[in-house]
């Protein structure tokens, strides 16, 4: 058994995180709330290290969509014929010389260039210069951690993250049907494999998945999820061996339970196998590519909604060096489309993969090595807080910023809106845990930053809050017989504009 002394640096790191979050949240929330009150806006304008960058993601996405202007771009298809008179098409891959006519995503914006290529390759001989044909395997996805479960539940059932967490807590505490739900881990201990057969039986009995699907599973199969070296404080969320006496689950509880059962069950199914073909063709000095994919064995995909073998694209029998004929070059005009508004699933995915939204390579690396914004246990609550503060709103399955949320982001310094602050803290907190940095060395520059941010709040353009819609009164604690807000345990609730 290890001595508690070994964990003192980790405890100091946790204390530093807690203190820093409290200082930033308390002071900046008060500063911007006062700025709002100065303009006649009476509600709380909360600011936090995690909630504010999340709100910033949504506001920026909304602005990108509002300001988006669709532009045409062009692709060129070569319609090819084999010596056996079989037809297929290949797509033009622009060379480096075409970069001045492309956007940052490599799309050709110059119609004349595309038309010139199509004209040059029409009625020309072609050669298949490279051919790669491989049979590939795809293993089953790992069992769920909380974020992965919340993302899939949002995609399948439009279920908010907090609701998924609440259902998981019920399945865990009341029904005892799943393991600890707030886990950030997707692996299982090696010795957990010995319980597979009884868990699979419980899944079948409880209606977690169909009886025939459970029968087809091989409980002796050991997937990559069984790995002691990758299990942390908690393992993946999986079903338990408990069998229900009767159908005591509600509709939403059943949906979440079945998702968890499915992701456990697929660990005992074969891999998905498919053939992949990649061909490169040279026509009039230009490079064209054609790809094909054919299902060989569905494996675990039968549990993921795929019921029959399909070919996503087909190619005739090809050999390297084969001579072909391009009967026609075709210009295909397409239009750029705006990014999609966030949904529960994509917002959670953005929080766990926040490094995708960062340009600085050093900050990107820190965020990749950590859990992104928030933790498994806090992400759902933070999103819900943004709704309660009326910073976010739902329109069907979409999540958008409200006028209040957009106004707040517009006056905040970019240092609070970007996730860079989290990366900076995570790096320093890791140093504290490794005894490379002291608590005071972390806190002193942080307090200097905080003072600067508070000063910027005092000088911000608070007029943006004057135009915001007034909201209904909120509950505050006030002293009996007084109308002035005053916090103490002996006070009763009264309705005062907040």
C-alpha cells in the first residue's frame, strides 16, 4: 500500500485548480453582472473557465453561419472505358500548380480551369498507373465512457447530456443494471472477461438486446477493451449481471440501457471486413483517382443498423498498367455549404475534442493530452447551466446562442473566450503534481491576469446589455421584513428582480 504522502502533490494540484476556478468564476461573474446592471440588465452574467469557451464556440458558430456566403467550386470527372468496354469514373486531383485557383480546402474555384482540364482529357488515352487492393478489418468500438454515451444518445434520441447522466445514475443506483456511470475510461480489467457469459445472459433476459443477437455472441472472444494497463480509477460503463424480475424500466431508461448493452455485446462479435480498392489514372498528364469499397463480412455491424452486404462504390476488374480510354471529361459544379449549428452530440464532441478549434500547436498538444473542456462528470451540468442562464436556447435538435449569450461574448476579452486558458492551467497544474511548480508560482501570475480581466470588465462597452430583453424575476434570499437582498440561513425566499 502506498503512503498518502505520495499523493500530496496531486492534492495540492487539485486545490490549486479549485481555488483558481473559484477566483475566476466569482470575481468575473460579479464584474460582468455589475456591468450589465449599469446598463439596466438585471440578470446574472456568469463567466467561467469552462462555460465561457463553450458559449464562445456556439456564438462563433452562429456568427459563421450568419455571415456565410456560398461560393461555387468545380470538380472534374473522367468517364473511362476499359479494354473490355466496362465503364467507371475517376475524379481529378489538382496539381501544386493549381493552388492559386483553390481555396484552403483544396476546392477549385476557377471554372475556366476546370473546363480546360475537361476539354483536354476528352477522347484521350489513359493509363492506370497505380492500383492498391486490400482486404481490411474494422474492430468494434470500445465500450462507453460517459461522453461517448451522451453523444450517441443525442444522435439516436435527441437526448440532452444531463438527461442521459440522470438516467445513468438511476440505472446504476436504483436498478443496479450498469456500472459506475461517470467514468472517463473505455477499457475493462482483464479479469472482467470471466463475467462475460453471465452478463450476456442478463442482457438477453433484461431485453438489453435481442435474444438471437446475444446467442450469436462469442463470450470467449477477448477484444482489445480488456486491458489492465489502460484502466484508470474507473473502467468503462457496461451492464452488470443483475437480471430484472419484471419490465421496470421507463422508455428512456430502456433506450440508454440498450445502448450500453449493445456496446458491450459487440465486443464479442467478429470484426467488420471489407475490400478496398484505390486506383490512380494518368490522362493527358493529369492525375485522377477512383475508389471502391465492398463489404465482405458485416461482423459487429449487424448490431449497428447494417443488415445486408453492400458496395459503396464499384470498379471493374483492373490491373496496374492497364490502358484505358477517356470518353468524356465532365465539369461538376457544386456550392460550398455553411457549417451546421451545434446539437447536443456535436457540442459534447467539441468539448472532448476542443483541440480541433485551436491554432497554436503547443496549446493544441496540451488540450489533446487532457480531457478537453470540463470532465465526464461536469460537462452535462455546464451545458445545462448555460441554458439556465439563458445564454443558450434549443430550436428543435439545434443549440443556438441567445441575444444575451452573444452580447456577453462580444464584450469579453478573447483570453476568456478561447480555450487557451484551460491549456495554460492544465500545463501548470501538471507541473504542480510533478513538483516542478509550487502552488504560489501558479497562483501569483493567475491573480495578475485576473486583476487585468476585472479591469477590462469595468471598462467594457456595457451598452450592448441595454438592448437585451428583460427576463422574469428570480428568487433571492432576503431578510424578513426587508426588500434588500441579504444572504443568511435565517432568511426566506422572496421574488426580487435578479
